[in-house]
């Protein structure tokens, strides 16, 4: 009997949050400061309809800097998930990193394995959901996102702005997991 974990055959879309899902106004930790990127809700709905698992992976150093709390982040993410569900999109799971090496709050001052460009959040989700890295892609707006994806062994595309659905549509359409024909 094999001890390998069964792999989920569904493809996985990993999305950075600030700058990809929402406009990056700097340290967005509450719904009042949250503004959807044009096409973000439609993009997540499209991925959901096409059978993709959708995950959010986000650095949230605003917690470490004392701008907002982890509870604020969880409350915002719960609202995002509910709002997207009402629009036909599903976020299957969310990971965030509250740490920063120069944190104002001692409890969050750390160099950790979850803060991108480290791959910890991605690896955690890959393992928790049994996702095959060959069937996954990350969309991020920073080099650190792309570096985290490479370290986790998944593909990445850099989003430089505009309409997320327009950006994502051809990626979903052409994405052929490595090792398949």
C-alpha cells in the first residue's frame, strides 16, 4: 500500500490579494479600505465555473506594523469570500502571513517560511488540498509572488494591472499543466 497522498485532479489558481484582487491602497486591513480590482469578481467566478480551485495567499505586514489586527484580516477575508459567493465565485481557502522582520509588534517580528518570497503559504495549501503543483498557477503583482511560486514548484504569471478577468481568461484557456499533452 502506498503512503502517498491522493492528488486533487482539479487545477488550482493561487491569487495574491493586494494589487491582484483588490486595489493596493497600502495596508488594506478593513472592508472600508477594500476596493475590488476591475474584473476581479468576474475572474474568480470564471475560474470557479471552469472547475478551478481558487486560493488566496497574501503577505499582511500591516498586522506586524500595528495598523490592524489578525481579527481584522480574518473579518475582511470572510466578507470577501461571502461577497464572491454571491457573485458566483468561490475562494476555497485563504492563507496570510502577518510577520515581518522589522515588525513594530514583537510577537510578529520574524523571518518566517510563510512570508513571500518564501513558499510556505503555497506549500501549506498544496499539501492541505492535495493539489498537484503541475496543475497550479499563481497570479501575483510582485517579483516576490513569482519567486514564491517558483520555490513551490508552480507556474506564475505577473499581473501588472488592468482588468483581472481579461488578464486571466487566456491563462485559464491556455494553461496546460506541465507533463500533460
